[in-house]
C-alpha cells in the first residue's frame, strides 16, 4: 500500500538500515484511560484522535515506530468495557480481545491510584491470552503525593506477573521515553514488516472519517455520546487538492438538529476544524463537504455496524 508523505516518519526513507528486531505491541485498557494519547506520544505524531470521552477509539489502528534496528508496531485498541449491550459495544470488546491474542507484547494501561471492575476485565483478557505484559500506570501527573504510588504499584504487581511496571504521564510525556526503550528491548528477533519511514497502515480516507468524528466527540460528547458515526462517501485527489464528502450518521432527528445547530452554525465550525486537521495531517489543501443523515438504531444493528466500517481486521 502506498502511504502519502503525511504518513511518513522521515526516518531513513531509503530503508538502508537493516531491521533485526520487530514485533506487535497492543495498548490495552478500559475506556478513557489514555491509550490513544500514549500511542501519539510514543510515535511523536498525533496520529489517532483523542478526547476525554470514553470509547473515543472504535477501531484498531497501527502506529509504526522504527528506531535503529528495531521496529515496534503499536496497536491502539478500543477500551474493554462493561457498559452497553449494543452491536457496536459487542464489536468494540470483541475487537480488543482478538487483538491481544496476536501480539508479542501487551501494554496494560491503568490509571494511577485507580483499579476498577473494567480494569479487572481488561487484565483478565490479558491473562487469558498468556502474552507478556507491561503494566503502564498512566496519569501520574495528577497524583499530588507521589508516595502513594508505591503501595499502588505493589498491589498491581500482586494481581499479575507483569514483566515490568512503568509509571508514566502520556499527557506530559513523563517517563514515556523509558517505556519506549523498554518496548524496543522486548521485541523479538525479526525482519521489518513495514517500510522504515511508514507511520501507519491505514489509508487517508480512514483518517478523514476519524477527524470528523473527533469533532463530534469533543463538541457533542454529552448530548451525542455514542450515537454518531462518520462515513466517507467520496475521497478524490484533484491535482494535489483533496475533495472529501463526509456523511455523519445519527440515530434520531433530534440528534441531527444538535449536530447541525442553529442555521448550521455548529456543523460549520466542526467541519472547519476537521478540515484544518486534515490539511495538517495530509499536507495538502482539503475541500470538505459534511452532511448529516438519520439511520435509526444503527449502533444496535450488526449488519449496519459492519457496513459502516466496523469490521474485524
């Protein structure tokens, strides 16, 4: 697959460095624990969308980091959760669990000083997979008294035989370099799976949909939590200028009214921000048209969920 320059890391594009260690590394945890933020920090690029809302990530996304003779292929996964019984919820949990079984290393992300029932569910999936795992304790920047971390780490180590426990702050970058180094040291011997300058395996069309959805999650998270998705109806390259038509699917007419806003004002602002983010990521001018349509109960219809791109890879 051809990757545009926007998805190249800029590292050794000639591919002359021989890769001797390569492996897949899944980032796993409950919703809203910081998995996507951590991936972006590990890559040094804002590749995946983020928000403070649970279940922002709905797809597995590969982020490729080639450094020296090692290539780590990070897999961002949907949050393993107990909330909701819709077809979409079942897909998210199924996708996260399936990903764990096919990797070389798991980074189990938990929040400092917290361990919920959903954390236990994520840990259970890791234990069942029998894959080597590192416990990554995130959000240490929010812990005022750092002395509280030591007993928490002891309790966490008693729950599972982790290969290491690493406290980090994905938001600030604290200790992330240490984690990245540990990952590189843990990779099995092997040749490169991807080109040394490749950042992801997903096409630009996928990220166009994600960037529109990011605006929905961030702007309408309380009013429109999980009832919206985005489909790219058209993606054309017209001489170095992308022309994109995106459809936002919601489940009720009232939700459509919320997204559009008074005289279309809310939708215009969201579309503009999404377009600017696309131009930064793709490295070219973008013309973006966004429309909103109603598809009743789409999130609870397995066939519709699949038709909208929620399929296991």
